[in-house]
C-alpha cells in the first residue's frame, strides 16, 4: 500500500462523509407552513389513470392549483353529475 493509495482513500472518505452530512441536513428541514388563508373548501374528485384509485378533495391549497399525484402521475379530475 502506497502513500497515494492512503491519501486517495482519505479523500474519498471525506467526500462521502461531507455528502452524507449534506443530505441529512436537507432531509431534516421542515417544509414551509401553509397560510390558512390559502386553504379553501372544494368538492372535487380525482382519478389515477394508472391504477384507477379515486380521491375526493374536500379542501385545497389555492396557491398550488395542481392535481394530486398518484403512481408518480398527476390524477385527472372526474366530473360527476350533482346528486342532490
């Protein structure tokens, strides 16, 4: 074992150690708080086009007007006739 092998092993170990600390810090951050004024009541059904799972949304965040995701795909809105 040469001196270069030891130096390279120490350098690789340092890079792995710093990367692990970086990713742990990112994962430990808490998400932003949602403003209660951005939440509104809705009644919207969504269906997953991949597996067929359905979701009924009763509240939604106004600031993000995106459909929920399931099976890594965005769900599509389902329009049902009013049953009342």
